[in-house]
């Protein structure tokens, strides 16, 4: 900068006045340049710091908080583990949800506030933050809390975009030696924002019944029904619906009405080719969808139910896509969609579902009804049904799962299990053996017995069983009889698994166990803390009654294989004897005895 001596020299040399005026200003212009340089340096420093604070450096997180961790293979945090397969740029930050965390995290507060009252958290609640592209597949596993009952807990995640907690399909698996709930996410699925293991409060069971065309809608059936499925409609080759619904089903009567549409009639085999043709042809698919929606809107139905059975595995994606479109359209109208699915086939420790993608369908439909097998042995504690009930709650939310349980007896013919009425099941026992035969002598004991040489009686798989013999003595057929004990046992398994309810497809059919109405009424009013009693199955008992008109001469209850013995005194010539199965209140056999008049 110019000093005082230099200024005097300039004056002495006669510099122009403007130059003399400008000369002192030069030092000020240089100061402004210095200031700009300093500001540029500060700005560059701030940019550098900002770059360090942002990904991928995240210096602030590394110095003062939990950093994002690249998910190259496996990351664990507490009881939570994430395992990636395939290349990705995904990074995650895992933390526990607590009071301090919620105070600074708006999403955490929202998740806590949205937690359903019926869901009790049993595990720590995890906050999952993610960024980057996900891998091809990602296994998420959360260890079960100490003391948690594996069959009673589920995995739930909070979806910030939807603003609600959602069930996450997850099966029980051993991870690092600990029993965990594990699920595999594909590239299209995001990690939940918040995660926990919880127990759903016991549900109030729902009872659904099916009424076929031509069946009477009896008052005892209507009294126990929460949902009525009138059946009789089937799709045709053009995608429209053929058939007629049964009479007597009304609206506003205390039950929801959801017609059941099937791809078969009566006992005929399901027409899988028809559904395949409808869903693979775009024009037919659209036509079928429109016909279903038009029908659903034609009456104040709560929705519709589809039972399309027998589809080949190649239809898996097409059926799920069709269900998704149908469910969305029904939901837009305020209506529901129920799907009836076949029982899964066991494959080792898992189950195969073929054309029916349980996870996809369970997420799309409002309720899923699973047809349980007819073989009574499948209901034993180690049988396929108990295993399937436990497996199913890892695929579909318990709030949507309903079991389809028959109210009829079953007959085994070779490898086939066929529903059968009591009349068909017990008709061979209708003939009584009377000893002695012919005209009876007064005061002489008479013995009546149900054809002992034709059948063997016993208890198997919690049900009375009758095995019929050929004239040569070999067994030709076995019949299992539905009783209160058997029905209570099956419904008790649903209560234990906390399924949403039961659908009874044949309660209005001939030969259904109508005494089951009382059992179903107790089931639908069951609440947590009550005792669900399953009596030990007893041998078939017969109530014998000998009478003359309105006068009862003898009455006794005996095992079905035991004889009934009484002694007529000759006061009455004609005596009617009736044999009624006690628990079923089913008239099994009857005969009239003739007694000689006593003298005097």
C-alpha cells in the first residue's frame, strides 16, 4: 500500500488532480479483493464439510450417530438379521424404537400411534432406514422373544406410505440356533419402516354357511350364520354366470350375504379348463370380470366368494392378477372378496399350493377359506391339519383365515373319502335280530340286537367308526360318524390357532349333524379365557324303548354292540321297540313284537 512519503512525492511531481484523488482509493479496492478471497475460501470449506456430512461419507453419522451400513451380505442388530443375495447398493440403518428415539423421529411417533389395539408387541420394536437399490433377494429374520409361543405370534411391519401396520408373511425357522420368524423379500419389495413380533388378541369367531340351490334355509342354520353363501352359479364359456340361487336368503336379517360362484356343479369335478380359457384370453377375462362385478352390484350383497378349484400350476400368476383386479374393483364399491382354496399338499416341512399363491392371494382378498380334508386321521395331533394350520398363519394373516369343515359323516371307499348322510351310513344296521323269533310267550325274556355279524364298532381319530363286513367276514367299507366330540375337536384347533372363523359347506344338506348347531353357537360366542371342552369320544350308544302306544314298558341305554333285553308280561299284544342313536338323535331301527295274551 502507498505510504505518506510516496503521496508527497506524487504531489511534488504534479500529478493530475483526478490521479491525486484516485491514488488514495487503491488501498480500499485491494481490501475488497481480499474479502472476496476469504469468502470463497469459507464457501469452499462449507461445501467440503457438507460433502463429508452427506453420503457416502456421512461424517456426522460416523462421529455422532448410527451410520448407514452397506448391506453387501449380512447385517445383524440385536435379534434382527438381514441377509442379502445378489449385487445391490442398499445401505441400512437399524435402531431400536424407544422414548428418546420417538421424540426426535416423526415417523417413529406415527408408527407408535398407529399400532392396532389388538396387537401386543412381544419383541423390541425396530426402526429400519434404507437407501440405495435392493438386492435380488433379502432375508429378514427376527428371533422370537423368550417365552413366546411360536404358533401364536406373527411378524408385523409399519408402512409409512400407507400409514398403517401390515402383516408380513414369515415362517418359523432356526437362524443362528434361535427360533425366528423369517421372510424373503424380492427386489420389488421394500423393507418395512418399523418392525416387530406381536401377538394378535383372540378373535371373535365368524361362522359362514353355504346354502345350495334347492336346499331349505332352516331357522337353526340362519340362527348361527354370520355370513351366508348362497350357491348355484357357475361361469360359462363367454364369462357370464349361469344357474340360480336358492330361495329364502334375505337381506337385513343379521347375516351378510355373499354368493358363492364355483367352477363345478354338485359333485361334478371342477372345470379347470373353463377358468383357464377365461383368464388367458384378454377379451374373455375382461368379460368375466365385468359379469362378476355386474352381478355383485345387482343386489345389496356384501361381496362375492370364488371357488375355482383344480387350476394347473401354470395359472398361478394369471389367477393372482385376476383376483387383484377383481378385489380392487369390488373394494371401490365397498364390497368384499372371499376366496375358497384347496388344502395345500405337504412337501417335507413345507406345503405346496400349486396355482394358488397364498401370499399374494392373502394380501389381495378380504378373507380366505381353506377346504380341510375329509380323512379323519388328518385331524389327529400329529396329522396334516394341525401342521397346515400352523403353517398357514405364516402365509396369510389370521384375521383372514377361515377353515371349511364338513358337518357330515364320511365313508372310506378305497382311497376315496366321500361325505355321507346318517341314513346312508347306518342303513345296513336298520334290521334288528330278535331272539326268540315269532310270537312271544308272556314273562319270557326277549333279546334285541343290532345285526352284530354285519359290522364292527369302535373309536378312531376321535370319531365313532363302523366297519361293515361282507358275508365272508372281510371288511368292505368304513364309515366315520360326525358327533359333537369330533366337531368340537376341530373347532378347538381353530381357536388354538386363532383363525378368524369356519365355513360349513353342508349344514343344510341331508344327513348333516344338525346337533352341531349348538356347538357352532358356542364356538361363535367363545371369548378369551373361557374353557373349550372337548369330551372324550365314547362308543356309539343306543337308546332302546319298548312301548305300547303312549305307555313306555322299558327304556334303557346300551352300547351299540350290546343287546337290549326285556320281559313282556303279556298285558299288551303289540309292542313297538325303537332304537335311537343317543348323541345323534337318529332313529336307527324299529320293529313290532307280538306277544301272546296271558291267560286270565
